[in-house]
């Protein structure tokens, strides 16, 4: 008996590489702009939100794991959606899921091109604007294609290492800024209605900066692919990984946000927002800090874009595979099943994704309106609303009797409308002040 337990333990998927991969998926370059949001909107709004952000992130991602464990055989997010939502609705939702995360993936590819391009002339004799050169984006995408084709354990090792570097950078900068903290900002107590308006406006920005569920499917499938491990133990290990990832994000990201916010003056914040500078760039101009902190910020951006790209790619590839299955089932009037020549189809999907990324990225499209109007609401829907809807269909309405289910549904609805409510409330308050 003891020998069997040791053998099973040896076959279990290691959790730490996946925890770091989930962390890296969540941490994008936008994290560097969060301190500016906190400073300009008021530190007390962030203090208030810090009390609620952990349960929002943890329980929402925990329900995604519960959703993925509904199927007896390991399935990814898009596969579970296709199974429970029927052919037509399932196909439409998978298509929306694919478009949503493909758009995010495209923005990361363009961000890497813009971040790496300006540094290449330092190591090259050619005087070329690499950020505007089509060759660089091809090289970047080829590197990612090679990373995707290598052994998954090696890829997880890469992701774990880069995510660990991100944690070290975040924590190191946060600690180094402590001597510069200005506590007087806490003495400026806002009115209750002002606090509510600011918190509502910041809430969706903060929550969407901590989302890591696109990579959860791959982790769940990896954990369930080891025979001999009890399902209950697998569930507990998965939920534990989600808890630890949520806690790491909550601590390191919020510590970084608070540390930067307390170190910047109102004048520095206003200048950073006006010039569209991130928090580390504006801190590099500060007396008593090394200008090299800006270089550290550039390294952080590149690593964050790299880890986020890989994490989001998991979701895009899985959605594309499920879309092919759904289309084949719809055209042949058969049940969804394994794809014939799956390896060949997988290669074609990779080629289509990377070629289309290159073709669109070279046109340098703008995504600001698309993200605010479509992508962000869809991410909220896929993370907060859809898992609950499918769990209701699978287990019945009694799922809504659980307090955590109601909390997630309420959080999802609030996130859909909180920015508009906060902006409306703020405009209303300003008009009354006039």
C-alpha cells in the first residue's frame, strides 16, 4: 500500500511550474500602469478594493476548475462549453471565445514587437527601425512557434523561470521604494460617495489585470492525465494551485501598486499620465533612485508579454481545435469526437494562428475601442457568468443556493457595469459641486 502511494506521488503532475505559469499568464505589461490609476483615483479606493479582490479572483477561477472537472474524460474550457451548450450555441460561444483571446494574443505580439524593436540597433550595425520592420515580428512569432513545439515540460520550465524573474522584479522594486513612501496621502480621506465612484471605476481594470484562467485548462488536463491518482485528490491539488496563484497575485501586485503609489507625488503622477509613461519610467527620474530602474521596467514588459503570450496561446489553440471539432460534427451530423489526422490538423492550426498574427500585426491596427467595448466584457462573461450557467445546466438551480455562486454572479454583473456606474456617479457629483 505504501509503495503504491509513493509510486502515485511520483506520477503526479508537479504543481509549482503550473502555479508560476498561471502567475505569468496574469501579469501583463499593463501592471506598470496600475499605480498611476491608484494614485490619480485615490489610494483609499485601492485600499477598499484590496479587501475584495482576492475572493473575486480566487472564487471565479475556482469555478472554472469545477467546470472543467464536470467531464469524465479531460476536456479543455472550449470543449466543455461545446458539450453542454449544444451544437449551435456551443459553436457560437467557442467562436466568440476564440476571437476574444486571439485579439488579446495579437495585442501581445504587437507589444513585443514595439518593446524589443527599439533595443536591436544597440546590437546591430544596421540603422533600421526594427519596431516598424516586418522581419522582427516574423522572428518573434517563429521563436514562439518553436517554444510551442518543444516538450511541454521544457516549455513549463521556461515559463516558470520567467515568471519567477517577474516576481523577483516586482518584489525587489516594491521593497526598494519603501524609504520613499509618503504616508500623508492616507490623511486625505475622501467623501463616501467619491470613494464609491472611484472604486467602481477602478474595479474592472484591477480584476482584468489579474485574470489567468486561459491557462487553467492545460493545467487541469495535465493533472488529470496521470493514471492512478484519485479524482478527489486531483481536485484538491487543483484548487490549492488556484488558491496559491491568487494569493501570489494579490500580494505581489498590490504591494507593487501601493509601493509605487506612495512613492510618487501628485505632480509626477500628472506628468506620467499626460505623457503616457509607465510607473517605472517616471520613477527613474526620481532623485535617490537609479535611472536603471527604467531599464528594469523594459525588461519586465518584455518578460510579462512573453509569459502572457504563451498563457493566452493555450486558450487560442484549444478553442481553434474545438471549433474544428464542432464544425466537423455540424457538417457530418455526428457527435463530437477525436479529429482524424489530429497531428496534421494541429500543425495547420499553429500555422494559421501565427501567419494570421503576422499578417494583421504588420498593419499595426488599434485595439483601444475594441478592448473597452467588446473584449473586456467578453472576458468577464467567460470567467464569471458562463461557468455558473453551465454548472446550473449540469447540476441544477440549487448551485445558486451556494453563497460563493451568488458572489461570483454578482461580481460578474457588477464588473460589466461598474465603470459606467462609477463614471456616471462621478459626473453627477461634479455637476452638483459646480
